[in-house]
C-alpha cells in the first residue's frame, strides 16, 4: 500500500542527500521514480553537499502536482514513487495533491523539507504535510549549537546579528541600502530564543524611540503660557451651542 512520507530536519541535516539516496536505491531495484524540487532551485537539480546530484522536475507554485504526476506516470508507462525535495516551499494545496497521488494513483510519495522558518514557525507546506502524512520522521542531526547542545533551530543573521523579521525566502542579495550580509546558522532552542528575544527587543526599542520623542524634549511639552480670557470655557461653549441651533 502506497504511503505519503514526510522527513524533516534543519538546514544541513542531509535531507537532499537522503532524497537522492532513496531515488538511487529505488532505481537500482528497477523501479520508476520521479524526482521533484521547488522553483527556488532554479537549475532543476537536487544536489547534496556531498556533491551528488540528479536532474529534477521543478515544481512551481501554480503546478497541479496530481495532474503533473498522473501525466508523467502515463508517459513513463508506470510510476512507483515520487521523491520531493524542499517541500517546505510547496503550497498547502500541492501537499494535498500529493496525498491524492498516494490514495488515487497508488504511487509512493517521499517528501523532504525544513520544519520551521528562521522565525521559528512552521512553513505552510511542512505544516500541511505534518497534518496529512502517513509517517513523519525527523532526521537526527549531528549539528551542534555553539554551546554544544543539539542544534534544532534555523537562525538567520544579518551582518552577524540574529533577526526574526524579513521575507521567509531571501533570493540572493537584495542589494538595497539596508541590506546586510545574510547568513544562516543552527542553534539550540535556548540560544535561538535568546537571539529572537534580543531581536524583538531591538524592534520594540525602535518603536519606543519614535513614540517617546515628544517626552524626550521637556522644553516643548512643558507648561505653555496662555491668556485665560482668550480660552472659551466648556460651559460657555455648551451654552453657545444650545443658543444657536
Ligand atoms: Zn546553544
């Protein structure tokens, strides 16, 4: 019976390597497989840090995966398995289409992706797969935080400082005047949260500075001398309003 499998891990945990390994193993057994990745990898290949790579079909946000896979199955004559990399970037609806591939076409689907963003929340595609998959497996990483604890969280840094706001996907260098060098690293939850807290604090501080500006200048907010006769009393104003309808 076909299954929808979701394997997740942090950056650098070897997801693409595992995707390629399964692709290779199934083909070595004479099975027909289809390898897919997301638009983000524009070259249409799945490659691992170990230097292995294979041609892959590119999934675009508008792709109907059920239709696409059904067509490929037809043209190939038979299809045993589909292997999907970078599924965190798939649309939730595409994850549902993958579930239909399993249920209606009887094709095994292996999906690989990151679980959470640098902001510490689940990617939409990964959340949907968590909900739909028959099996969910976390890749146990050897990666360590600088403190020595197991690294479980993806962190984004701009000029070496952890950030929690910004686009989920940074494609290349945006080149803007405020763009710094964007890097990623893995942290343990404690140190990810400490960095996130500091980033949040820095953001609030920026807000505070704006809000507090009038109070920072007591000269301007101090008592102002006025001529009492020139100021209408509320009573006076009410009477006037009543007298002149
Ligand atoms: Zn740590």
